[in-house]
């Protein structure tokens, strides 16, 4: 007997392929800049160049995670190895990148506090040049990634006793994580340029580590926000209670007893649901699926009907 592949949820799309290509360009740009900065820092003895080069290295690692996620999702999108598709692969990539961002923020905070306690001599001209180069590279990377909430609208058609043909806004947490990495680097460059200019012309050298503390707090906040968006999906968070209550009210109008109801996220934009009903008339599950047809957040619905 041939088992049908019903794995239609959140398949790898044209938009994901486009995002993968953009990320590859940004990775190449970031890697070249990293090599140049580390090489120049080693030759000219500039700690500022070396530090920024290794900072670029952390972002290059994050982009490698992003590309791996896209390739893995594309490879397994039609394999049937995942019950509800590969949607969570991108979410997991976003969560992992958020963890890396958190570590970067922690490292920045530690280094900034250390420099407040033990100030070091700053080579302002070289440091300003590095910060400007980094800012230009990150602005170009942001342009390549093309951030528009990293979502797009497209149609999914699923058959569960009847056809769903609803538009969905597809959230790409994987690309969003890559974009936040670039955005944080751009932010640190802007803060560094401001602090270095003030330090050079006014003499407030303490402003440089203070800006580092500010930047680390902002980056940590972005990382926490991304973790809050992705962790509920990875943990199969249930849909909000009001949505469940609307389903229960709809079924109650059909004179049926709702015994069990579970609705959980299987990707950034898709929910699955299982319902157990008791019906005196023993109507077919297809009847209740049609009755719940307006609840378009549910992409895969399983209904069990038992005698009352």
C-alpha cells in the first residue's frame, strides 16, 4: 500500500530561494571584509582592526547557519521525513542566531566595562576608519537582504475533506535573524563613530566604552525579542484561548459535545489541530471540517467523532 505524502505545510518556496541567494552575497561580503580587517590589523598592529575583524567573524558564522538552514529545508521539503514540513528548521536557525547575538552582546558588555575600569589608548584615526568601513559594509548588506518584515504573502492549498485556499503571510525568522546581525553591527559602527569623534575632538575617551554598554543592551534586547518570537513555535505553543473558544462556540451550535481540543504551531505561520467530538447523530468528520472552514489559521485538521 502506498502511503500518501501529506506533508504540504510550509514547503520551501521561491521566496526562500531568493533569501538564500541574498544571504550568500552578504556572507561573501562579510567574509572578505573580515579577512581584510584581520590581515590589516596584524600587519599594522591595530587592535581596533583586529577586534572589528573578529566581530565580523561572528556574523559570518551566523550567516553560515542561515545558509545551512535554507539548504536543509530545501533538501527535505518534499522528503516526507517531517510530519508537518520543514517550517521549524528556519525557526530553529533564527533561535540559534538569537543565542549568538546574546553572546555577542555579553562579550561587548564585558569588554566595555573592562575598558571603563582600565582605560586603554585609542588610535582614533585608525579606529574611525575601521568603523566607517564597517558601517558601509553593513549598510550594503542590509540593502542586499532587503528587510520588509521578512514576510511575504502567498497561497497554500490544503485538502482536509475540503479545500483551503487562504493567503498567508510567511515569516522568515531565519532571514530576520541574519538581518538583525547586520543591523546590530551597523548600530555598533554608528555608536563607535560618534564616540570616537567626540573622544578625538573633545577628549571624552570614556564615551567609547559607554557607547559599548549602550550597544550591548540594545543588541541583547533584539536577541531576546527574536528568542521570544521563535521559542513558542519550537515548543509547540498553543493558539490563544479566544480562538479556541470561538471554535467551541461554533461546534456547540451544531449540537455536538467537544471532548478534546489541541491547536499548536508547527511553523512560523501554520497551526495544526486535533479535535475529539461526541455526536448523537454520528455525522462524518467531513461535516465538521466544513463547519470549521472559516478558521483559516488551521492548516491541518484531524477530527475524531465518537457516539454520544
